[in-house]
């Protein structure tokens, strides 16, 4: 299906164009940032399983992982890409301090 089809009036559908733009636009996040976000979206059942996943999937120590995550929480580009998750994590961080 073409990205933007002509309707009966000969105009393109802006909704189709925006969907095509999203499909071809590059991801604003780095692969590491995307991997950190994906880990943060997961729920871990057992104590220590998140730390194991951090080391196995990202090759980072838990300390380096949380430093990366903390810097991502203050990065407007990352917050714009995942606003709900980043704002929830920010509230959690702020409650601890």
C-alpha cells in the first residue's frame, strides 16, 4: 500500500503521510538507551534477576546501568521518546531523595 494515497478530490491523506514518516524516521534513541528502556518496562519476579539481565544483555554492571538510567531521566530527547515510563521513573527517583 502506498504511503499516501490520493482520495477522490486528488489530495493526499495527511494521516497516511504521518504514518509513513514515522515508519521511515530514524529512532531518536541509541541502541543502549533503547535496551535500557526495554529492561525498565519488564517486570522481574525474583530478587537479583534484573541485575543478571543487566549484565547478560547489556554487558554493564548494575552501577553503570543505573548511572546510565539516571542520565536518561534528565535527557529531554529520551523523555520525549518514552514520556510515561520516564516520568514514572523520575517520580520514583525523586521520592527516594
